[in-house]
């Protein structure tokens, strides 16, 4: 049975484009359209939809106000924001994740792009990843993930790792901005390691996400900058449009290097690049964390890293993922040490890394 999608946008042209994209996919049907949040609230109060594509700026009730009203009325549905790629709208989009939206798609700036292959592919990809599967099969897999045998010859943990320097390296994608708000604000500010983080996001959105996470967290959060020194108690987020690498200098200190090489599998930043850059680092153990996201980014990099450095791998469980793709891939590799619900990720990191 096709999934029913509600389209909410004040542009008649964008409503038509989105409906055409939805209806062209065998898994979905554009069940209704609304011109603003007021109409959408009325529809969502009286009808059930499998998902909503929601504009940000609209008359009467905008996207953020609608999310607030849905939460007040205890109306639950899967909402994907469709946001223009500007700094102002990036801030609003990040706040929408905080209020309940699970993901976002960048809205084209003109009709040619709106009717183009790239936008159609992105909408279809996100809809299928977030709404298209009931994920019953992966829930069963999630409970048994840690039992999968590994064929990777891991670098053994040593006594030095227990008392040495550690780094936290986290990767996430679809559903990540929302998931991170259940992790980063709960991190202990005295955690005994820096954290580097790759979230698949366009340029501009990562800065807004970092600033918002910094506002609501006890730990320091920022968008990573070229050449800056990694410090304990700080989270460094890879900027959209750049690969993040960690380089050890001649003084033994570790610094950020932003790499402008081409996307890998359409990803830039790519988590595999981050993990592989740690193979020559001076940290005694890397705590690798993989959260919700489609695809398998991170698995190749962690597999390579595990051959040269002691790693401790934490994966989000299937039940709490928006998309059980990246955590499933690393679980299938057999490298996962702990599978935990999203709300337990921060405590699990603290337990493994410690505080100073």
C-alpha cells in the first residue's frame, strides 16, 4: 500500500513539483496539499498521514509554529522540512529538528533546479529512507547485532590505552541533527577526550547546527576550522562541503585539516575520510560512535582504523534510529562493542572515555 504524504508549501509551483515527484514513486502518493501551516494543522488534526513535506516560511502559521502546535496537541507524524539554503533558514531548520522534524531537504533556488534530476532524487531518497520502510526486520537484527562475528584483525587494546589519550569520533546522517540533540547536550563537559563529528549536511547548515548545539550543551561545540588544535571537552563538527581529517604535527599535537577533495559517494564531508585519517594519529584509543543514517558511511573507515589503532565502537540501536543504515552496516562488520539506545549514547561514551 502506498504511503500518504501531505505537502505543505505556500508556493503553488513548489506544491506541484513536490506532488509530481511523490506520485512518480511507486511507494508514495501525494494525498493532500496545504498552502500554509493553518491548513496543515486542520488536515493533521482530522486525517492521518505517513509523512509531511513542510515548508519553513509561510503565512498565518509557519513551519516552526506548526511543529509547536502539533506537539501541544500530541499529534505525531513524520515531518521532513524543505528549506532554502540560506543562513537564516538554516537556523530555522535546525530549530525545526529540535521541535520534532526528522530531516530536511534543501529547496532549489529556481524552477530549473526544482524540476531537475538532483532534487527529485534527493526527495525520493529521503522519503524512502525515512518513511518507505516499516523497519520491522532491522529491529530484530538490532538486538543481535553485537553477536555478529568479525573477520577484521583488530589492533588489540593495551594497558597503555587504558591510561592514555583518547579521541571520540562520531558519524551520522539522516536523522542525525535530531539525534545529536539527544547526545551532545548530555555530554559531560569534563569528558577526557576531544570529539570530532561528521554529519552529512550542506554548507551553512553545519555552522547553524554547531551554534545551536553549543547553546544547549554544557560541552563546547563549534564548526571545525583549518589548523585548530583539538582540546578535551570540545566537539568539532566537520563543515558542510569539506572533508574533515585529523593530523598530528611534529610537536605531537593534533589539529584539524579541512580537505577540499571531491565528494566520496556524493558525500562531503565523508566519515570514512575522517576515520581513515586517524590511522596515524597519536591517540591510544579511538571511541567510534555511529548514529542514525542511510547508507554505510563510516564502516570502511572504522574497519581500516581498527587494523592500526585500538578502537571501541558504539552503535545506535535499530529501534531508536530514524534510518537504520549506517549503524546496521558497522554492526554487520562485527566491530561493534556496544549497541545502545540513543538516550544511552552520551553515558556510554562517558563510561568508556572517562572524565578529567
